[in-house]
């Protein structure tokens, strides 16, 4: 019988962190060995996620947790300001990482790639773990070859710290990668500054933040006499869990740095 993959969750007290911790505890091939956060220090993670006590208690010091728990994989769902220090500590300690925190910069990604090479460890940074969202991005990249203009509208809960979302940026990158030139700029004047959203390679991105939302995105293409809308909706954080589990079980087999879960799927 194969041994279970040892996992530490950073940001375990947050909404995504709790869902990830619960999912790992319920997976027969995974073993939750550590939980790190700045909140709920000392509480049993089992109780925190609505399960029986598991004798794994929230601790604040990630470096100490990595040293004592010896995980094979660290999963990080924290904040943009916290994620990079966490990633550095994990990679330099020889721990593979799976990162769902969005808001990392291109320079951050370059640094992660360098750390993976230097310390011979693996990392996955994924803007989105929902399989439907990955398909939405893939379909959008295909459709972009046939439509001259496109806009992206992403909608998230009002507690999301970064905008635009990592998923919308990744979608725009995939669309632009399949084109020989940027999308043509839209004609018109903004009477209210910013009303047309942000712009990336000629693609307008719009961010909506409202209570009641989880994670949603529309990619709207326009062509002669027609439009095409590709939309994905995550109704709960459970939608991300199959992707997180896949990442945790696969990251040790994918050398170096990977950006985007689609590389593990397609």
C-alpha cells in the first residue's frame, strides 16, 4: 500500500483554507500533518472545519511547522502579501508547493521559478482550480481565433483582495498568446474615468465585487452580426477541491515551476 502524501495547509483558518483542510482530511490518499494561520492559534483544525478533533492544532510559525511536520506538499491560500514569504520558506526547506493565492506579480513568478531550480523542488501556481474554469479559458483561447474583439467580466465576493482576478488575467494571456496582434482598441470616450475597465493588450477587463458572489467570469466575444459568451460560475468553494486534490497528488511528479492547473489536465 502506498504511503499517504503529507500535506501542510497555510492559511488554514480562512474560508478556502478550511475547505482545503477538510478535503484533505477526508481523502484516503492524503494526510494533513500541519495547519498554519495567524488566526485561531491553538485550535484543533478538525473542530474548525466541522469534523471530529484530529490533534492537529493551528500554529502561527510556518518555518517551525515545516520543520516539525515534514510535509511533502504545502498548500497556500493566504493573501498576496503573505504568499511570497510563505513560498520562499517552503521551497528553501525542500517542500513542494501548491499555491491558490492570487495577486502574485510576474516578478514573483520568476522568483518562484528560480527557487524551484535552485532547490530542486516543484511548485504549481494556479489562478483557478475549478475544472470548469479551466475549460472556459481553453474555449476562450480557441474562440479568440475567430472573433476580432473580446471583453472579460469577472465577478467575485466582496472580500477578495486583488483585482482583476488571476483567472481573468490568465484568460487574457491565453487569448493574446493565440493572436498575432493585440485586440483592436474600442472606439469611444470615457465620460467617467475607468468605466471601460482595465486594459491588457487591447482586451478590457472588468471587476465586480459584491456580497453573495463566489467566483464567476464571462468572456464576451464580438464579431460581425454576432456575439459569443462563455461563462463559468463557482457556486461554492467545493468547486475548487477536485483541482486542489489533483494538484497535491501531482506536483511531486512535475519537475520545476508550473503556472496554471491546465498543464496538469490537458
